[in-house]
């Protein structure tokens, strides 16, 4: 007697397990994750926060701008995520350490070091306080934030995305030697942490934004035009000529690349520097 054979259509989960691949919705989902974003209240930080909220991540947002933090919290909460905000002065190590003590029982899975300042000053006029303040915010804060994150996460591992700048690769604008140094340090720190802690479960990468339209950069352009600062206008023209896409970028165009690096789509990406610069570094 012949035995009947029932052919069952494979469930999508069976296909996933048999092929050894995770499903794309799971790869790009941040459900159950907590992401810390510094400098979250405006510009690129705001765009990052909203993209991660959309992807399902709970948020820990840091900034010195309390009003900006409230605004981004209100904008992110409709996505159904939990949003915790902290008014933290990243120029002070004691403030950073105090913040990490406050969240010791609910650590983030991902940290995005976005906070930074972009002050112009002639190299010969830079004094000790100005120089040290730039380094404290742009470089030292990243050092201490990463140290706290790695030390406290331990064997759990985690994801770090640092924000540097194309100025760390090719200093283009005048009066930014202090800024370029701080952002070059972020690149060096990223590579060192990727090497030292990759085998311990930490993925560490870096983004190099270029010409991105934020409230800060737009104010610089307006200032240069209104005050007829010809050297800045000339620099702007030469800068635009290097953009092979022919335009400035949007904060969300940086946020989407950070979303990639923070997700499992970048599971084999380590210690890399990714320019998001409209082709500036390609010329």
C-alpha cells in the first residue's frame, strides 16, 4: 500500500533558519534596544534620534540645550518609544561620570557620540581656554563616554558610532586647526577601540560628515554673506566645487548611514571611517 505524502509549504521562519539568514525586518529593527545619542537636540543629532525612534529603539538623549531636548522628546514619543533626556555638560568629565551613574541600571545597547562644537578662530589667536574647551567637547567627551560604555557593558558588548569630520582628513576651511585636531583624535580613538575591543563584543565605527545643512552651518553662511567676509565666501565657492553630487547634504542623509552602522546590517563592519560628504573626499 502506498503511503500518502503531505507536502507542507515552508514557513518563512523555516526558510530563515535553513538558509542561515535573519529576516530583513529583524535586521533593521531596534525593538528592545536602547540608544544613547549625544548632541541630540538639533541638526544631525535630531535626525538620528527620529530615525532610531522610527526603527523602534528607546532613546537616551543628551544635550546642554534643555528646550531642544524637550522638543525632540515630543517629536520622538509618537513613535511609541521611551525617551529619557539628560541635560549634561559634556565639557566636564564629572558631569559625564555622574550621568553614567544615573543610568547604571539601564545601560544603552548602542552609543552615538554626536555632540560637538565648530568654532572658528585664527590659529595665532587661539588661547589655552579656547583650545582646551574645543578638545573637551569634541574629543575628550567621546573618550570618556566610550570608556564608561565599554566598562559598564562588559561581556554584553555593544555598538559605538562616533562622529568625526572630513576636516580631519583634509583641512579645507581656514581658522579650524583646533577643530581638525579634535576630529582627527576621534578617528584615532575609533580605530584603537575597534582593535582592542572587537573580540570582546564591541563594534566601533566612525562617520565623517561633510557639508550638511544644519541650523549651525546655515548661520555661518548667512554671517559670511551679511558681513561680506570675502575669504569665507571664497572658501565656500571652492568647497562647493568639490561636491561631486553638486549639493549640500541633509541631516537625515547622515542619520540613515548611522542607522546602518548601528544595526545588524553592519555586523561585519569594524573600525571603519565612512564619509557622508557628497563626494568631497573623492576629488
